[in-house]
């Protein structure tokens, strides 16, 4: 399902907050809230936000793995002896 996006002013968002929250939560809408003509915030459903954050964490893990691929490693025994001593 493709997200539907609507841009609203901060004044309109304040006046229609209940409807915006319902559409974001149950309808999959995303709202870009503009203040003084500039994007200031995004409203989306909590479930969608949670999925987005999990994907971001996964991408960061992949980035870190790729970054570490060429780095030298040391034997586990050396690490363990440092921790014990």
C-alpha cells in the first residue's frame, strides 16, 4: 500500500488534529506540517513509524558490517585474556 501524503499548515493541523491523527493511524496517511512556509514536522501512524525505525536500524547494521569487512580482527583468546586480567 502506497502512503498518501498531504501537506498542511500548522494552523490547519491545529484545527483538524483529531482528523489528522485518525487518518494517519487508521488510513495510512502521512502529513507534512508546514510552519511559516517551511516543512516543520511529519505526522504518521505509530505502527508505520515503528516499522520505519526498525528498517533504519537494519540498514545501520548492514552499513557497520560492510564498513568492518576490511578491518583487521584479533583472536578471541586475546580479547578474553584482557577481560580476565
